[in-house]
C-alpha cells in the first residue's frame, strides 16, 4: 500500500487528480449499492408473500380509488394474517407534501395499534408512491395508514389511495443525486489528502490558490442556482406587468416592490391601492383587533399615513433587480429570480470582502480552512436561508443589505490599502512614531511599495460612498455596522501624516462624502414627502399585527438579556428526519407587553460563530513599539499597525452588532429576519479570527484543534444547507413537493 501511495504521489498532478475523482466515483457506487440498496438484496431472504389488499371492500371505495376525506384521513385493514416487511402505497390527489404514519397490530401487540413507520408523499406529483419498511413480530393482523400535513390548518383536500401492497418486490434503483453528492464529497476528500491542502497556506497572489478560490465561489453560486430551481416547479422567472386588480388585491398577489414600481411608473409616490374610508374613522387604525372587530378592510404590511398607502421596504431591490429586468424585458422578475440575483450579488461581495480583509490584515491563513470557511460564512450568515425564503419578499431587502454591507467592507478595506501604499511610498507611514535609530535603519530595508494612482483611489472612495447609500436603502439600521468598519479606517487616513492634505481631503474624504451626502439628501427628501419627517422610513405607520408606534428603544437589562438569548443562543428545534432542524416557534410572554415573535434561532446555532470568542485573546495581546525595531522593522511595524487596526474594527463591529440586535429586538421583536441583520458581520469576524489563530502546525495540540475547527466549519455548512428546506413558510416543500422529496430521498434511502 505504501508503494502504491508513493507511486501515485510521483504521478503528474493532473493524472493523480483524475485518479482521485475516479476512485471517489467507484467508492461512492460501492456505498450506494452495498449500503443504500442493501434492501434490494435482503428481500430475497425469508418467506414474505407479496399481497395486494382489496380496497373495494372498504366503504369509501369509489370504483377506482379509496377516498380519504380531510376530516377523516385514516384507513384500517383488519383480519390480516401474514408476515410483513414492507408496505407500498400509491396515491393520487393534490400536489402537496403529506406526511403520515403506518401503525400495526401483530402477534407481539394484538390489541393495541402501535406506530411502526412514517412516510412523506406527494399525491399530485411524480413522488406519489411510498414504501415503508416494517418488521412485523409474527403475522400482521391490522394495518392502519394515517395522513397528516405540516399546514397548521390541517388537510384541505381528499386523498385517493389506488393500491396498497404488502411485501412488494422493490426494484434496484440507484439514486443519482446521492451518488453524485457522495462522489463530489469523496473526490474533495481524496484531493485534499493527495495535495495536502491542510498543510498549505493561502496565498492570494498564487495562481493555484486563486483557482481553488474560484472553484469555491462557483460552488456557492451553484447552490444559489439550485435554490432558485427548487423554488418553482415551472421555473418561471418573468411575469407580465400586473393588472390594476392584481396591484390592489388584498391577497398580496404582487409584492411591495411591484406595487412601488407601478406607482413610480404612474408618476406618484404613494401606492395605487384602494383605501377603505372607514379606516380613518377608527379610534386607532393601527390596532389590528379594532380593525378586525369592526371589519374594516386594509392592505397588510403597508405604511398608512394621511389617507394613503406607502411601501416602507428599502428601495435597493427595486433599483438592483426590478427596474433593470423591467427595462430590459418589459416584464417583472418573479420572487425566485429576484432572490437568486440578490443572493448571487451578496455571495460575490462576501468573497470580495473576505479577500480584501485577508490582504489588509495579512493573517497566515490555512488554505483548507480558508476555502471551507468561505462557504461556511455564506451558510453561517444565513444567505441561503434568506434566498430560500425570498418567495416571502420580506427577505429581499435583507439579502440586498448583506450584499451592500459586504461591498462596503471590501471597498473600504481596498481604499484604505490604496492610501497606505501612497503613504508608505512617501515614507510617512514607515517612520511614524518610530525612534530615530529605527528610522535610520530603514534606508536599506527594501524598496517602497508602488503608490496607487489618484484616480483609482478616488473611484474606490466614490464606490464606497455609493455602497453605503445603497445599504441604507436596503436596511437603514445596518449603516451602524458599516460605521463600525469605516471609523477606524477613515480616521487613520485623515490622520496619516504620510499623506498630503490634498490626498486626505480631495482624493479621499470628498469622493466618499459627496455621494453619501447626495444620497442622504435624496433619502431624507423621499421620507419627508411621504411622512413629513426626514428620518421616518415608514415602519412607524405599518398596518400589521400591532401598533408599532409604541415600540421604543429603552434601556432595560432584562430585555438586553432576552435579546442575547433569542438572537445568539436560542437553539434549533431538532428533528429525526429531513431536514433535521426547524426554527423554534416557542413563545415568551415575559416582556411586560406584547412582543412580535415568530420563527427564530440564535447565531451560535452556526458553530463557525463560536470563533468570535477568539476576540478575547486578540484584545488581550500586547505588542510594544520598541519590539519592532530590528532588521525587518518595516514589516514588524506594518504588523503592529494591522494588529491594532484589527482590534479596533473587530471590537467596534461587535459592539455595533450588539447595539443593532438590541434595537431590532425592541422595535421589531423576535424573528429570524432580524437575526439576519447581524449574521453576516458576526460570521465574518468569527471566520477571520479562526484564520488568525488556527493552523496546521507541528504540535499535536495544534493539529487536534485544527481538525475540530474544520469539523465545526463543515457542520456550519451542513446546517446552512438544511435551513434551505426549513424556512419560515416551508417554501420549497409547499411550492415544489417533488423536488423536496427527491432531496429527502438522498438522506433516507
């Protein structure tokens, strides 16, 4: 074996990589046949006669199928007398995922019907037949089939059973999706071991590292496209311009962005919605109970002010997706296309932000941790969750905010680096606050870095300012996170003595401030002409579950502790079967008054985020300037400045996350959407800290820690992918049942 491995290592890289992929495919096929298809071979053992049950003997038989009505979705078959190892049921009906149980009586339990198996089926799709493996204790005497649904309102449509077969011969069927997934995972494992990626460091200037980074990016975008594919079985990405009846429909046939585009096209700010005159006659039109009690019609989740309806949702998705698609095609994007485009933008910007942070802070990043962690940041930042939930358009501004926050971080770091190259080229940054002996030794330390051209720096700051404006147009409160990043970076530029006043003001501050001030003026004017206040975005005037005007940010240690639990610690509800987790729906009434509560989970449900605790040793570390004098003092000085800058940014960003979380908790309540406002920044901090502290070094303790962290990153990826199928509204399950069940079969055979 050692000789074989040695010969494989001597082969050219391309050949050994091909061999690794082929070996992975062969091993995956062996596992598929020997493990997941084992029941095909085991059915040859034992005497289990195949028996089709007579459905016509049951009263609900309509001549073609057995009909189960929603109020009584159960059927029992009695007086059976045979051993059973499987039950196969074929159904017809509406297209939806139905769950259920198989219960039996046998020789071990002759009087009590006990649950023996569970199933999921789509009566109206291709996955309309299910098989449940049983193991009767002796002969079976009773078989009961019960259908249920995850819809809290229960079953709505009848179910038609066309056949029930005991001990049906199971065909040999290879699950192609599972085989492909196993091949990919095993191939990645073999390639990592073959090329020892765990022992290498990430070098952004190295071609092989850039190619691996590109491969990771393409994988992230592939998952993004897969979500879009699974959200809609018709794969319709464009829809005609809505009619006036659709615009005004209280059933929310079109979302707020289509309504706002329609309003702009008609030359108005307010939405073209009909207003019930009785709404203004209410004592409090924002009290849902009063509206319901007096049966006053209203448009849900729109801002109502001075007799008109407005959209309070950020305009970024409108400018990024809806208008471009409308101008290019004359049609409007569906929610699935909008979510995919915004998610793809967020993924690209997150990769750019990580890349620029690596260049700025220069951690000795392990290659395998870096590549795995990039995907973990996407999953831990709930990007896929937000996209999978985008059929509920509330998540579109959150996706846009994630993208623009990442874009701001990337541009701010790049602009700061560009200014540092100018300062270092002039010698200012190198000699700042250094003893004379150190300054004198700098002459022979090496060439100065090439200065970034002025036009490029100006462009970077302009784009940085524009990204901040777009961030505010997505989720205004998220500007707090951008400020936490900008303050340390931009103050250092303004105070850098290696830059001239022209470089600091005309080439840095002004290009950033001009688009910010113009954007701020436009946003405030837009707010004022709608709500008579430059700082009111419309959330105060929502027609929603409660009167939001009473929600104020007040200091409360009790509420802060509750926020920490619900936004950071609250666990998933774990399940035995796919998708293995759900967001919790537990209710808490210990707030002194009503608080909006829905599906939620804390940030620490994603194991990657535990890396944020490494901020403690980072802040506790000390490095005096007198330690940096020496042969390589310029490099040491750069490391000193970057270490200090890293501490400032991470600490301010963590404080901003806590402040934003408390603000969301007090004004909004408990919901995964509010947690998503914090998730990207939190995961990014944790990821960068892990890269800085965890390496595959020579000591056994370092390697054990490395393996643990790598497993936590993989667990984060797994959980992030599972949340795609466990969204607030179960979008994929309800909209594309066949796709959901095909993915489920990967894990349940």
